[in-house]
C-alpha cells in the first residue's frame, strides 16, 4: 500500500487516476465517461455518465458476495432496554419491502422524502429504502422544533414524510407526531403521504387519507429491486445551519459519495469489512448519515445504531458496555460525549468493568477536541485517540490522522494532516487571496476541485452555493473555519469565521437565534453569542434591548425568550440564558461587537476597538453578564 504522502500527492496531481482507482471498489451498473468534469467549475461533477444504486452497494452486493449472515446493523437502545441485530440478508429484505411500500404510495426516483425519526433501525431502513428507489431523502434531526421542520418541508417539497411517533430522551418522551402535524400546518407545501412508525411509548393519532402506519406500508408490497440512478443524481439533502435562520440544503450525490465513503473506511479509520464500527451520533447529523448508515455498509462492516446518551442511560459506563457487547473496534464520537463521561466518572473507573480488548481506536470530531479530553481518553482507554475535522458540506473528513496508513504522532489540538483530495490552504482574511506562512492563522480554504463526496451544490440554490462557499476566495472552497498549518504540516482548527457555534457537537447559527429573539414583541434589538462551556464546548447567551415603554419584568421576558427559542428552533439549541441590557456595544458604523462580548463572558483579555461607539457600554455588558453568572471562571 502506498504511504499517506504518496497517496495524498497523487490525489492532487492526478485526481482522475486516484479516484478512478478508488471507484473500482464500487459496483456500477454503467461505468463513467469521465471521472472528473470540472468544465463548469466550481460545479464539479464526479463520475459523469456512470450509473449505480447506493442501496445496492450498501446491502444486496454484500448478500451476493458472502456476507448474507454477517450482522449489518446492531441496534442497541439502553433507553428501551432493547438490542436487535440485523444480518445483511435481513436488512436487505426489510429495506426492499419498505421500499416496495413506498413505491406503492407513488414514491419514485427524484422525489424528496423527509425523514423525522429517533434513533431506531427504521430510520436507517427508511434512508436506504429511499436510496433503493432513487428518491432523495432529507433527514431532520428530532431535536428541532416544528417551525424548523416546516422550513425544511418548504424547501425540499417532499412528496412524503416518514416519522416516528416519539423519541425517548432521558426522563421524557418527546412526541414527534404533534410536531410533525404542526410543521405541516405551518408549511406552505403539503406532503401527500406520511408514514408513521408507531412506538409503544407514545402511539400517535393518524390523519385519515394522509397518514399510514409503517407496518402496513412495510407489509403492503413484495420486496422491490434497486433503481439505477446517475452518479451525479442526488442521494440526499441535509440541511445545516448557515449564517441566517434559513438552513442550507447540502446536496450529496450518489457516485462520488459512495466512492469517497468506501475509501475512507480503510484509509481514514483503518476498518476492514467485517469489523464493527460505531459512530455514536444521530442520523439527523452528517456523522449519522456518513458513518452510522452509508460508509460502514458500503464497506461491508457492521454498524451500531445506539439510542441513548453517553451518561445517564443508565450511567457513564454505557459506551464501554456497547464496545464490549458488540466487539466494537473503532468508535467515533464528539468530544462533548467524553467530557460528559469524564465529568461523571473522572477517574474512568467504570472502564475496568468491561472487556475492551477488541477496541482499537477512538476518533473524535464535530467540534474542537480539547487537549484535556484527548489526554483523559488516551489514559482511560489506552488506545490511540485521533481528532479529525470535517463538515456537513464535505460529508467525510478533510483533516485526519489517517489510521489506514499507520498512525502519525499525535499533536494535541490538531486533526493532523489534510486527507487525500483536500488541498487545504490558509488564506489571509484581509485580502482573501494571500497564503499565510506556517503557524499563522487565516481562513481555511480548500483549493478546487473538491474531491468526490463533497457537496456539488445547495438544493435548488446554485447561487447560494456560490455566495456561501465559492465567492470570497476565488478558486477555493471557503470552509468557514479559521486556523493554521504548522511547520510540520499539522493542521489546527481554531474557530469559525462566521456566527456559527458548536453546542455539544451540534452546529447552530447564532444569527438564527437572533432572528427568533427579534421576533419577540418587546425586543428592539438583540445579539446572541456563543460562550465557552465545560461540557458542551459552547452555549448560546442572548442580550436584548427592550422597546421603550416596556414595563414588564426583565426576568419574565427572558423566560419567554428561552421558551421562544425552544419552540422555534428546538431544545437542541440549548438556549437557556438571556440578559436585558440598555444598549449593545457597536462600532460607529453600527456593527455589533459580538467578539468582545464573548471575550468578556469567557474572561479573556480584549482590546477596546478604536471604532467603538461608546466604551462605557462594555461595563454595562460586564454587569449584565455577571447577573447571569458570567464569567464562570
Ligand atoms: N429529539 C428530541 N429532543 C432532543 C433530541 C432528539 N433527538 N436530542 C436532544 N434533544 C433535546 C434534549 O433532550 C435536551 O433537551 P432539554 O433542554 O429539555 O434537556 C436538548 O435537546 C439538548 O440535548 P443534548 O445536546 O443532547 O444535551 P443533553 O444535555 O441532553 O446531553 C450530552 C449532553 C453531551 C450528553 C449530549 O449532547 C451528547 O451525547 N452528545 C454527543 C455528541 C453528539 O452526538 N454529537 C453529534 C455530532 S457527532
Ligand atoms: P457540522 O457541519 O455539523 O459537521 O459542523 C462542522 C463544523 O464543526 C466545522 O466547520 C468546525 O467548525 C467544527 N468541527 C468539526 N470537527 C472539528 C474538529 N475536529 N476540530 C475543530 N472543529 C471541528
């Protein structure tokens, strides 16, 4: 096998040769005319002319090639006390039948289907069934509120929605169906059919003529085969936070995605077919799409679908139990999960209760992996702990310590090197063009073309794609992250360059929260910042200026604001703190100085900008923050 350096260099100098070779690992019903068509850059097309079916590559192919009796998916649910295992043959049959039921409802190639489900096997079955039919799924995370779901319904215009009746959060049942009904009521676009998985913890009332019981749909048809689609046809649309309240519909194609994800399983994660791989995330996030569902199955591995939390279901030893019970060799999760475990079991004593002899490597991503957490995980688990960096937009890692080539020495705080296909450069923010010298921070950008699997565009929004990612640094994809590359070529991701924050590994827009606060009738002006949090990495905190003449108590208004964000965005925003201030700090040109507010909250030194309108306001902000307990240290 070539070295990392050889492969990386070849992926950039000969992308067609490199990815054309990787594509041999995928089954195509028609081979490509061209590996890479970049004539209409930055709208890159990979494997043009080729046809395939992603579900076939995930399931049927393995049944045909001797993996019928190997487990494809293990559902482990400490919140319901259930463990269910599905072989490749069983999962193929379930997916093919459910796809048949969907086809009977009229769903076919190119149709959009929204999936709003908790972490149950049926979520993966629904995704794969859509892929089987060539329908385009769009999974919406269960922690989002009805209005967020409505926004996605109006953008994706699904013919159908597949939902669970409820999700199970520790200590409470979240009824999804009323949220779904509300979302459909709010949305302008109305889906023709809804398929509801009735969970026994909360059965939902079905709307006649629109709603169908999952079981009836699944048993209404014989299994159906796979529909071939173009490599460049969309497999799914996944909405992610942008800089406003309007989410961006990241499009994933079928061909490039299959090639890149299959390649990543061995080269990035060092997983072999037959190994057990566990991404402890949620199917509502990109990690869940790529590494709970598609990549492990494309690779013929066994994937774990875990319905629980790292702590409290029932305790901080849950992850070790799952690793032991199912012989997990590689775990991938967000650092916040480890911070939660460490908080409850600081000495890692629970690890001693389990046999982790099969466990090989821990991968962390989704937010900055702080050195404390990495060192604690290394000491506790005694396996390599590897940070890696990627985004919903790329679908698979851009920066990683690629274990398949042999693990490089770890530098704490760095996801190591650029992954094959990603020509990562640090660009001076000031001019959007000059490359920064080693060790100096700038905007992290990827020289085009992006490799297979990365977003070809935004859903029905080419213009938004150009504006969000491709315009600021011509010839490059702008990641929205800031960081540097050191003299040894190690990449460091330091912060976002926009208003996106990362709360417990969940990507959220403070701009979106500001839009909600601004909608409160008593609010004249507002700002939301992300402050540091020991457990979740960051937490949002709101500041509001009230309209003149409002006489209600500040505390009542803040309570309403918290409730409003929960209602409009969802509990996942974890928006729990707001303060009323007389005015917001601004530059003379009216720009709110959010960066300085964040530094005050985090007790970091800051320099008063020369352009500040009135420096006295910073004292007022410090005072307002102290009333809600900031800075914490
Ligand atoms: N459906 C409905 N509600 C949900 C939900 C879902 N699928 N997922 C989360 N929520 C709710 C939670 O119940 C919580 O509500 P609350 O405010 O009433 O308590 C809120 O959204 C925030 O949830 P969460 O971010 O999960 O925080 P938590 O305090 O419940 O748990 C951690 C904290 C660290 C244990 C948890 O965030 C975690 O396990 N993170 C792992 C990282 C991860 O999965 N990252 C994804 C990208 S890799
Ligand atoms: P998402 O699209 O939800 O996967 O979030 C992507 C964003 O999360 C990135 O743009 C980064 O800001 C952040 N992120 C993901 N992985 C890492 C990492 N390993 N280190 C630092 N930040 C990360």
